[in-house]
C-alpha cells in the first residue's frame, strides 16, 4: 500500500478519510505517528491553510501528504465561522466541539429557522513532496441549516447542529457511510481519487 501522511491530529478526520482511501490501496498515517506538532494556520482561506499543513508534514516526513481544511459558513453571520471554525470559541482540546457549538447557537439565537442556512466547505490538498509545484486541490460543499439544539451522536464538530434537508436529520444522526456519501469531505475526496490515477 502507498503510505501517505495525514497532516492533522483530528481523529474524526482520520477515520473518515481512511474509510474512503483504504479501498484504494492507501495507508493513511496520522502525523502524530511522527511526533509532528500542528502548524500555525496563518492563511486567509481554506486553500491556503490546507497547503500550509500539507507542506509542513511533507518537510517533516519526506512522504506524500494529504491535508484538509474545512469549516462551516453560516449565511446569517456573513460566512462565519469559516476558516476559524475549529477555534471559534478560542477553546482547544476535548471540549472545543461543545464550546464551538454553544457559541454558534448563541450567535444565532434570534435568527429564524429559514434564515439559518449554512454550508460545510472542505478543501483537500495532496502534495507528492514538499516542493511539489502542482499540488492536487479538491473542494466540496454541503448545504444545510443550523438547528436550534444539538441532536445525534455520530460525527464530530458541528455535525450535531447541521440539519440535512434531504434526509430530515442532522449530520450527527446519519450513519457514517451515508455521511461519507453526502459530505463536503466525501465530495472532495472523490475528486481527489479521480485525479490520483493521472499523477506521474
């Protein structure tokens, strides 16, 4: 199997990405295996941040790397939290998801249901090496709405608040294989796999 480093310490992302990539003879190794610390995300877009993370992992390991940068954009908040989704509440560690979701609900408390439209965005970058002049960059979007309270036990991040109209439930209430078939990350990964075979 081809060894590829995932430039993330997020266990939820590792599980989702590996579920799709393992069928394509790719062994996804988290950067924590190499004792690589998270790099500061100084970009102003999902694309910039994904490239920063992928290149950092390539430099440290000498292996091909995949990085994803993703987040949720809420129309009533002019696209926030966007690239700051993971650190929206300035909380880190195991309680970050809970605090981020609580802050989002607070910011939207006066917004009626039909105006709570939102979308998950994901950019996945694949670098063959640290000086790769033509990285693969793939993007996916998943439209929905923000609910008034959390519901569901699956997934991570904002999944318990993200209502999926086509399935009339939150992302956290979907089975993992269903979520992967619909999600922003699943869309971006499928684009990546289509391009993979054309790489030199």
